[in-house]
């Protein structure tokens, strides 16, 4: 082998190695909520090709009850690969231990609907190169975050164009004593109207066919399966297009690590379709 060919092979290997080292970058940001007068952390994942001159769609990914902003990147690090694969940003906000992503009607210090649905979105659009419109924004999450994602998207269709839920608590009424819900919306006995108003399943009247791209799934062994099945049936009756998936599994990270693969693909297809104007 000649020296020139050897040098060429070495150069190609160096270039190939450099490309293989490119990967999504993960920022931990500190954002400010004016409505709650405090700083809140979020994980921001940028795809490997991120450039400020290019506009990227954003998938907001919410954690569950008892979790925090770092849950997804810590427990499912593969989400970095989906940012690269689909050329999108992923933002994982902190939703407090048990905010349910609401502006609480009984605790004025908790305004996580305002934070995630308005303040955080505006902050991300200001500090990153994003597609700042509903066609460039999607939101999904697990459990409490699944409720939060649909709750926010149904109520803010001017902000989000696509929404999903994984094992979401889409109807709060069957669980009147669980997961700090009485602290967020009052007890069922004293404030039954709040339990009606803040349950996703009672917000389907806000939808029109095609107003949101929707996907949600739940494991057949999950304690939230029945309420998800009821939401599916209600959307069918109202002629609202959506993808509903049921697979064997329970309320676990094993299930959600599998689920996010399908939801990321769904959101990517929505973003690509929006880009083409179809």
C-alpha cells in the first residue's frame, strides 16, 4: 500500500470518526416564571445539526407525579437519539412534584398551566432557534404529564398543534384521594365542579375534527387504562381523529421508554406534514 493511499484512508477514518461523535446536546436551563415569581429548571435537548440559522420544531415532554425535569433524560437517555433522528428539539420542564400542570383554583402559588403553556414556550422561542407557531410545537407526557399534555393542548390550540399522552390520568374523578389532587383542585366533596372542569375527558368539546393531531396510549394492565379507553370512545363518538394504542404493560418506565418511540415518530410526521403545507 502506498503512503498516499494510507494517508487517504487515515484521513477518511478521522472524518468518519468526527461525524460519529456528533450527537444531540443537552442543556439544563433556568427559566423564570413571572406568574409564580420563581426560577424553574428545564432540560433542553438540541439535535446534532442544531444551527441558530435553522428553525426547529419542539416537542415538550412532561414528567409524572413525584418526578422532575431530569426524569426523562435520566431514565430514557435514548430520547437524545430521537432529537437527532427526527431533527427536533425536546424540552422537559419541571412540573413541580404534583402540579398536574394546572393553574390551581385553590392554591394561587401554583400556576403551571401558565408556566408551561405560555411562559416556558415564550422563553424557549426567545433563546433557541424554533418554529414559533403551533405547526412547530407538540406536547406529550407520562401519567400526570399525560394529563397535563392533553389538558394544555386542548385549552391552548393556538400554542400546540399536536399532543399526546402516555398512561395519562385523563379523568381525575375516579381518584378523589390520590396524588395530591385535593390539594390542587379541592376535595371532591367540597368542589365537585373543579373535578369536572379539570378532567381532560370533559374538555373534548374544545376540539373540532383536525384541530389537533392526537395520539395517546396506555398499557392494558395500567390503573389508568379504563379512563383512557373511555376517552378513546368519546373521541370516536365526536368524530375527532386520533391514534389510540393499547399494548400489554403497566404504569412503568419500561412501558414509557417503549411508548415514546412511537410518539416521537408521530410528532415528527406531524411536523413534516406541516412543513409541506399538506
